[in-house]
C-alpha cells in the first residue's frame, strides 16, 4: 500500500485536533458503554477479527498507566499486545522510523507509541499502513484528555458549555485540553507563567478554530467559578531545568484555598503521576473533589473505545 492510500484508509489517533467533533463524541459515548460493560465488549463495539489483531506498544519514556491500560485494553477487547522499550528495537540503535513503521506494519495491526519527539509519531504514521496512536509526546497527550473528558462527564454531565481551568505548566497535556475545548465545545481558562504558556502552534490553532480558550498568568482568575480545575507535574519527562521550573511555578500550586474559588461542586483532575507538595497539596489530591483515580481507570475504557474506532468497529 502506498503512503497516499494509507492516508485515506488508516485511522490514526494522533491528536484530538485531527478528529471531528462527531467522531470524538462517538468515542466518548463508546467509552461510557465500555465502562458499563466491564470486561465484556458491548455489542457493536467489538472490532472485526479482533482475536487476530495485535497492538505493538513502543515506549521511549517511562509509563505506568499508558503501558498497563493499553495492554489490558487489547486483551479485554479480545486481541493481543506486545510491549517494547525503544532500546529493545533496532530503532534504539539508529534504524529509521520509516523502516520501522513499514516492518511493523507487516506483522502487527496497530502501533501505540510514547515518543520523545512528536516528529517521530508523525513519521511513524506517515509510513505505517496500520493505525498509529499517540501515547504521549512532548507536544500532546490526547488519550489522557479523552479519559479526562469521560471522567468529567461521569461526575458533572455533558462537558459542552462547561468550564475548565488549567493551572500550571502549559505543557503537552494542556495542549490536548486546548484541542478538546474546541472539539467538545467548553470554556478553557489557562493560568501559567508567561514563559510556560502553551506552544504558539496550539494557540494559533485555537484562534483559527475560534475556541473559547483564555490564556493568562493569574491562577485565581482562571479558577473562579469553573466546574473543573486541572494541573500536572511541574517537570515533565525529558525536561532538565527542574529548579527553575519549580521556582516559576510555585504560585500555581493547587491548594484548598485555590480550589475554594472554583464552583462549589467543582472537581479536581491530575493525569498522574502527581508530586504532592509541588503542583498540588496532599489535601486537594486526596480530598472529596479529587477524581484522579477515576481518570486513571478511564484510560482503560476510553482506550478500548479509541482502539475500536481505529480498528473500524
Ligand atoms: N498519565 C499517564 O500518561 O501516566 P503514565 O506516564 O504512567 O503512562
Ligand atoms: N506532562 C507530563 C505528563 C505525564 C503523564 C510529562 O510529559 O511527563
């Protein structure tokens, strides 16, 4: 199959911004159904010939949730999974991404990659003739935010028209929240130090799409009356300037006082791993507004729905 044919027929899940609102809504609805069905696959969501399908998981960075939830998601769907660190592959000693993509496409039925560079993900998708899924890059983390949308809706109903505050580093997870705000139609208020605003490409995309996304530096303004407050680690994987980041981000720690400015029934989200006493205080993370373990669980359910979509269920 040529690259041109691939682009037409293969369903990659690279970024929330790549899919239309209807497809994304379908995936979230499927995720709710998957959760309700437990380990069984609801009628109509079982991918055709799933028992013959194997997903290859490639990790260039550490992972607990993504690694385990994708593997178990494939097993629960009825297929198989193979987990590889990139150093296990010839990729780790210089084989090109394009060659790796074409070889894996001859054996497997899908590839999920956690990549150091977004460019690796795009190159893989360009040459693979099987679906490629983004399991986090330095630019985005779409599977995480799909799980977060599912979690929001379990607690507070449809996210359409609601409001979410992102407080802290304008990082990869924040960018996927920006994509989601546009596609799912909710208000996103971001508070970050100017130097750590989300990357310009994402801001420009939101502007073009006329998304309801505010970006500023004041955490109190951002969280005022919102339905959900979200934060993430101050030091993402691969970043080296920890001391400087911690200093810049100290005013953005989510504590009970800041949570108190949000709506009364607001929820608190964090993709985990969390660093208590840094981006969030222990009492907020462990408190009644925190839904962080629901988010972690929903990675499993939403990824089953994403895989079903990729495999054309
Ligand atoms: N939230 C998340 O992606 O966790 P892992 O790094 O453990 O996969
Ligand atoms: N922003 C974090 C998310 C970890 C799941 C990182 O990239 O390390």
